[in-house]
């Protein structure tokens, strides 16, 4: 990140302050309306629930669910313009301030085809959505990332349709500084972490080619699938493995990496709402600002952490 | 009788599975060794280019140039065993890195686009060789583990699966030279 945190803090509280105060007033207004809506819905709901309590717990339960749904929908509706204003007037300015070459598109998303091309989550994705696309170049390295949610639909034994989230978080597409021609996937090693040696044996049954690496800490956290073990070792040098572990530690989430089609895809499973303003969190609070900067920093510093600008190999 | 037959069939199936796993792991070692060999050849092919490009300017480094050329000629002999190939490659690594470092003392060489491209290629191959050696060591560890662990050790013993040695990775190979950093100095 080219700007220091204190310079950003000054920018946030000095230049963006008038806008922040206006937005804060809007947030308080929305909060009041949210309380009014909650009361208007909750009181009749409570009365209805009380009336129907004699017939078992099922009807009051559904009344509570419906009431919560109505309140949630109303608050979401009230928040639309607030979110839009926050993104266009505050967040986009922070992004440009960090690096003027970065472009922020609140409604943009990483293309579905790129998400599929990573081969990290299979190619059957029934619903795909995203927001908060940021793209640009850090030094020589192009980078693009957005929040992404990918879901898969399936039917249970009774024929009822269900939807399950296969990934929700930040999806990054960048370039690796070395050339490669095959596919190497690095995914969280849940089997070995929880089942130990048995888990390691189960991985080999998955049909994919498991490549073991010479870093016990990395092996504990991740499993590597690769077409070519030599290329996997070429990409995953001891120092890169250390850095990947450090990125995982900093982000506090599961991370997935795919080295494919000469690109590096990184998926951070953080839920994907890291750049959303909250109804119960004041924008004037220091920790709110710090949260946005920290989340951006984790992503943007990946280029530096993985030394992606270091071009001493044949790739220019 | 049937039970005995089933038991024999199960034991035979397990035996075949273990035997195939051992063969698979041994082949994996050989495959990776073949890629080390290919990478070493790629490295040897670049050396004549480097020597011919720098020899005019580097009259003072004659000893270094001769050493590199001599070791390269030794490495190209067809009758070498795998251990000898690796030993020569290790021996060559030091003067070759010395040559790469020496280039920075010559401004006209530093400025040459051709040499800079060659250095990048050499650097890439050095790192690929280091990676292939790490991959080889991992494959040999997996193979040797399977050879020594029960019950696969029984099959390994009967069919004389020989143990394979690990390659030590010399310090020069592990630490890649950062050519750009050198050229910046």
C-alpha cells in the first residue's frame, strides 16, 4: 500500500469528514425508522403469537419468523441509498487515495467465467453474484478482486429443492511472476487437520493428484493438487509457502489458491461483506475506518507479500 | 474351503495393490529424476551462449570461464550415472554463480539486453532445478517410507525394491541469485 495508515486516517477524518457527518445523520435516521418498523411489526406479532400459543409452538414460531423477515426486508430497503452513498462518496475515494490506478465499481464483479476457470469450486455453479469490484495494477502486477457468492442447487430425497453456498468471500485474480503451463491448486486441508494420517490417506482416494511438499506447517494447513509435481515445487518455494501461511493468518479465514492459465486466483472465504457499511456501526468510529483499511490492505499487500513484482525470471 | 479361497483372494489383492503402489512410487522418482536431467541439459545448453557473450570482456575471469566450460564438457558425457550427474551439476553451480556475479563488474555487459535475458533464463532454470530436486526428495521419501513400513516392507523385500538416496541440496542451489538486485548495484 503506497500510503501510510496515518496519512489515510488524516484523509478520512479531514477531507471526508463533512460527508461522513452527513452520512452519519442518515444512518441515525434509518436506525430510528428501523426501531419504529420493528415496534409496529413486533407488537401485533406478539399479540398474535400470544393468542395462538394454546395450539402448540409451531404457529407462534412462524409468526416470529415472518415478523423478523418483514423487519429485515424493511431495514434492507431503508439501507439501499445509504449503502450507495457510502460506496460512491467514501469508499471509492479511499480506494483511489490508496492507489490512484485502482478503479472501484460498486456494482461490478469478477466474471463468472474467471471464477469457474480457477477450478477451485468445480464448474457446476447455479447462482453467481458479486459486488465491489476493484481493479488496477500494483507495480507491474495487474490485480482485480470483488466480493463473490456462488451457490449450487440440489434436490433432497423428497424432491425438495435446496441451495447451498459453495463460496462466499473475496475472489482475487492476479498474475504470478513465474511462467507455468499446468494446474496447481492449494486448498484448505480439512481432512488431514481433523483426521491426521487417515485424512492424508483419504485425500489420495479423491482421484486428484496430491503433491506433498517439504514444509510441515504448510502441509498441516493445506493440501496441494497438481498435474506436475515439479511445477508445484517450482511455484511453491519454501518462502512462498511461508507467505501463504502468513496471508491465511492475517485474513483469519480459509484461503484457496489456484495457479492456472498463467494466472493466480485467490479465494478468501470471509463471507464477502467486508466493505459494507453497517446499520449499528458509526462511520465516525475509528475501528470502522480501520476495518475497511485492514481488509483492503490484506488483499493489496498480497502482491507485495508474494513478491509478484519481482521479475527476475523470463516473464517480463 | 470357500472361506479359505476368499481369504487367499483378499491377501492376493492387497499384495497386488501394495506392489503396484511401490512400483508407482518408484516410477514417480524416476520421472522426476528425468525432469532434473532435462533441466540440467537446458542449463548446459545456455552455458556456451553465456561464455561466448562474455569472454571478450571478461579477460580477467579466464579461470572461471575455463572451469565452467570444462565442467560443462564433463557433464555432457553420455556414460554418467545419476549420482555423477548430480555431483557434476553441484560442482558447476559454484563457478556458474560466480560468473553470474562477476558480470556485474562489467558495465558494458550489464547494459546488454541479450545478457540480461540470458541471466533471467539461467535464473529461472536454477530455480526449476532446485524445485525438481525438492520434488525428487519428496518422492524418494514417500517411496522409502512405503518400502520400510509394514506390511509393504514384506513385498518390498521379496521383490527387492532398492532404497533410493536423497539428494542434498547445496546452499548455492537453494538460494537463488537475484540478478536484478545484482545489476542494480
